[in-house]
C-alpha cells in the first residue's frame, strides 16, 4: 500500500513538533478527549490496573497450591480469589485488551480515517468501562464474590453469601461499553475507509476486529439480560431460573454460554489479526492466502455462535444436543487451522528477523496450536466427561487466552509502541522478556494438562499429596511468568523518556499507520491517503539494503 | 430523499471525522441499526425463556394469560402504533424542513408514549391488587400455582424491560422536540430525528410481539 500523497516523513531522529500527545495538555484534555488514539491509551492504563489486581489473585492461588494442604487461605477465600481473577481477567482485561487499546489506536489509521465514526460514544464507552470496573472493585472491597466468573444458578441466586449483584452489575455496565466499541468499529470499517481501500485490501487486523465487533454486538446483550435476570432473581427471591417455580437452572447455563463461548473468540480473534500483521512484517512477505485468512476470521465469529453447548456436556443436556455441539465445535478447528497453516506458509522462504514482536508472534503460533488441539480433546464427548472441570480445562483455555491473546497483545504493543510514543523500547530487554514469558508460561500451564488428566479438579484449595510435584512446577513457572510481565512494564516506562526516537516507520512496515509521523498528528494524516494496491506488499517495497535497521 | 448541496452551511454540520454530510448520515444510520440488532438480542434472552417455558407449561400459560386485561393491552397496542405513525410523519417533516410540524409531531409521539405508560401503570396496579405479582404476595387459586407465578414473572420482566425502553424513548423524543424548536435540525441535518425514529419504531415492534405472546395466547 502506498499513499499517493507522500506525508512529509520525518527523518529518523527527529520527532514532529506537534502531535496528538502534545496538541493539548493537562488532565482535562485527556478526560474529555475524543481522539481515538488517546482513548486507546486511557484504556491501556485502565486495563493495566485490573491486570495487576487479577494477577495478584492468581499469585495468591499459586502460592496456596504450592502445598497439598489448604494452609495459606481458607477454601472460602480461595473461591473469592479465583472468582476475582476470572471476572477481572475476562471482562476487564482480555476483552478490552486488543480491541479497545490497540484496535482503538490503529484501526482508524489503518483505514486512512481521521477518527472512528462516533468519537464521543468512544469516550463514553471508556467511562462506562471505568464505571463497570469501579462496581467490580467495590464488590471486591466489600468482601468479594465466591460464585466463580460463571455465576451459575441456583448458587448465585439463592445460596451464595457474597456480593453477587454488584459484581454482576459491574459486568453488565462494562458489557455496554463493549457493545458501543463493537458498533463503532463496524460502522467505522463500513463507512470511513480511504479512497481505494476496498474490503479485500484491508489489513487482516481490520478484518479480525470486524469479526470481533460482530460478536461484541450480538453476544454481549445476551450476557447482559442473563446477568440482569439472575440479579433480579437474587434480589426478588423468585425468578425464572428457580426450580421451585418450574424454572430451569440449566437455562441460565445456555444463556450464559451463548455469550461466553463467542466471548472466547473475542479473546482470540483480535490476537490472530495482530499476528497476521507481525508475521508478514518480520518475514518481509505478502501473507499466504489473504482471502482465506480474512474469511477464517468471519467463519470463526459465525461458528462461534453455535458451539456453546460444549460447555454443558455433563449438565443433563440431551445427548443428541451434545453430539451436534461436539461436531460443530470440531468445525471451528478448520478456520483456526487455516490461519496457523497460512502463517507458517508465510514464514516459508521469508527473510525472517527475530525482533521482539516476532518472538511473541512465533510464541503465539506454537501456544495457540497446543491450546487449539487440546480444545479438540474437550470437544470430544467421551474425553470431556473424563477431564471436565479438571486442570486440563484450565490449561487448555490459558493456552488460548494467555499463550494466545496475551502474547499477541504484548507482540502488538511492542510493534506499535514506536507509533504510540514515538520512541523505541530497548530491543535486548524486549527479547529477553519475550523469552522469559514463553518459558514461564509453559512451565506454569503445561504441568496443568498432566494434573488434569490425572484427575485433579479445578477450584479446590487443597489436593492429594501425589499432585504436589506438578503444582510446584506450575507455581515456579508462574513466578517466572510474573518477571516476564514486569520487565516490559519497567522498560516501556523507561523508554518514554530515554528510548531512542523511532521515526515514522522503524519496522519498514507497509500499513497506512506507518505512513504518518510517530507519534501521529491529531487527525492522523495531513491528507487522506489513497490506496492503490493490496496490503503487505513487502517484496515489492524492498530495496537493495534489505536488512532491517537493527534497533 | 432530497440531497442538499449548499456547501457553506453544510460544512458546519459535518463532524470533523467525516468527509461530507452523506457519509455522516449513512454512518449514523448504520450505527443505529447495529445497536438495534444488539437490542434484539438483549430482548432475545427473554423471548427464548418465554418460548421454552411456554413449550413446557403450555396449558398453564394459556390459563394465566387470560388473567391479563386484553382491552387495556389492545388499547396500548393501538396507542403505540399511532405513535409510530406520528414518528414517521415527524421524520418526513424534518426532511422537508418544516420546523413547527416537526416539533408538534415529536411532542405528539411523546404524549402517546406517556399515555402508553399510564395505561401500563393502571394495569400493573390492577395486577398488584389481584395478587398477581410474583413473590410472597402472589396468590393463585387455579392449578399449578408455581408455574403460573413463573408466567407472571416473565410477563413482568418482559413488559418491564419494554417499559424502561419506552421511558428512555420518551426522554429522547422530548430532547429532540426541544432541539427542533431551536431549529437544530434545519438544512438537511435531520440525522438525530431519523435515528431517534428508528429507536421508537423498534420499541413499538417489540410491543407488537409482546402483546399476542402474553395477552392473546389464552384466547381462541
């Protein structure tokens, strides 16, 4: 992609005099901003807070599980720890992570727009998110919730003695922030593309955000109504999930998973989009099978709506329903595998350079593959009965969510950091952190596959002594993983002041977002770019000295 | 639809992220349709629950449905349908730049919304007096009292959620009427009227489904 109007590119080593960060100064200019780039940064700071709190909960759980006896915390506290870890990580970190931070920042730039379609709503969605987060934190401070992130009835409606309603209200409010973001992204992608930027010239990250938005818009309202019905039932004493009235608690599970399974794809599709950007850039190649990768995103989004029953194989759901859900779940493997194969084929004969974002991307491909394959074990009815509610499930979805989404988020954050801040992070520290994260992650979660297969159930604070070895390995891994996350926090902050100036396009990448200054101007481009070709035109763009500027 | 081309006044109406007023209008409409799709799924959870329990306890639902007041419900259906007609006229008035007609039609629509809510409140009061509100207060002399209670729970949940939407809609209409009286929507800038209208029609359509499902299933 080349813009007809050559934005006067700063030469390396100089920063533009005015850009979106210094065009207005002061707290008020941030809290009332409608600039998609600043809103992305607001989201980044907010989700970081929730990530830290939820990580502390995880650390406490891993410490408890170091020994077989339940000695560090009581079983009740342990229940609250895994609930807060799940609720905050899912709704207040993972779901907004790539869409609301990186998506907000780069989507309008990638399509050559000045902003999203509804900038004020965009800011409003952040306020809703903060309000939802505040409600969740308030329930935490008042004593927490012990239902698990799934809020299953009748425990949540009748028996739990914790602050279920305020926590559910927090998730409810944050849900509307997701809906607004999804609506905004879809409208932006439909209406605001630069001249010449047809649908099949869109970067794959835009495709994946579009597919994600479809899920955000169509699945989140079902969660909202479900949590509302659950909360009203808890408050009022009777309700539609109440067996006393002839109500069915399993109906709650159907409604909950109708949202929460697609939500899993909210937590992986944007990551896949980032990986497509990284793999092409750092192997200097056109993506292999562009149309298939784009269509696979849509296929995953659509298939994701019809597989929720695989969470309920042991819930008294009809065995025929179970068989259908099992087959449909297998189908999701096809578009997922297409992506993995196409990324691998893109690497083939590419000029690969192992910069930090690329290390995260390669880590993603391996870990996502393991997570996806073990998902097939779980989609198999008979195997699921054996490993259901065990650590096998925990390990499986952490390979997708942490090994997949968080790796992609970190890779994307490193990749676009020079664009966001105008400065480079220290490359050696970056590579080190990526390796530590990869090693720590595997050491934490691989032993959990074995634990689960041997029969250790999830959500217990004590366990038989024969499981201790793998639990010790897992806790040791978690400590290493913690360092892997702490390092970037330190060097990113350091780079804000001391990082080398990046210049407009330090990776020699092709996307439109790289054709404007770093940090970009308030409205991204001096003149609207005109797109004349396909994305990822790497081989064409290469000149004689190909070696990527070592940064 | 007349496309207005008067660049100087038009450029002032176009927000900075858009190229022209047409793009702005298309974006607003698309955004609203996407939001309404989301709303359909929001109500969808309740419609699904209704369907499942109606399937399971069909005979009880028939019997309990007869306790609802078809006359009041029917009147309310007519009220909302007429309000939607006025809203459609309001959009037309906005397109033709007829300010006074626009304000009157918006106020008329809001007024009918208020009539709907008043009738709904009368009905709720009647239900309360007749001990039809689920909870400790609930009394049912027929067969299967607990399943009857379930029906009324769904009835209150569905009509209650709908009533919240009507109330929000009335608020939106009043704000639009106020802005219209100040001439905010002149010269082709009637986006807000159109998307407000879409929302009002949506609220109307939801009721068109609720009325037969709740009030008419017991009648032959």
